[in-house]
């Protein structure tokens, strides 16, 4: 019984250490949400320009910029 209690205490200490490390880490949720909103706005504007006669190239450029924003958000989500 003593060994089981000792193992349980060690596991709880390790869990608390991991939780403390997560709390100290950078909170990227707000940044990711902002980047997602920017991406959505750029996508809507880009598609609007794309379907207006004479502004197809402008629409493509806006969509590409939105895609770059989305790629940045992707890397923040999976690398941080």
C-alpha cells in the first residue's frame, strides 16, 4: 500500500508540474482567433472582387494574402 501511495503522489506532482508549465506557456488562442477572423474577412472580400468584372486579379491577390494568414495561423496552432 505504501508503494502505491508513493507512486500516486509522484504522478500527482508530475501532473501539477505539467499544468504549471502549460499555464506559463504563451496563450495563442486570442491570436489564432484574430487571424481566423482576418482570414474569413479577406476570403469574403477576395471572392467578392474575384466575381466583379475587371477586378479578378485583385481578388486573387486578396485571396492569396488570406491564405498566407491562414498558413501562419496553422503554424501557430501546431508549433506552439
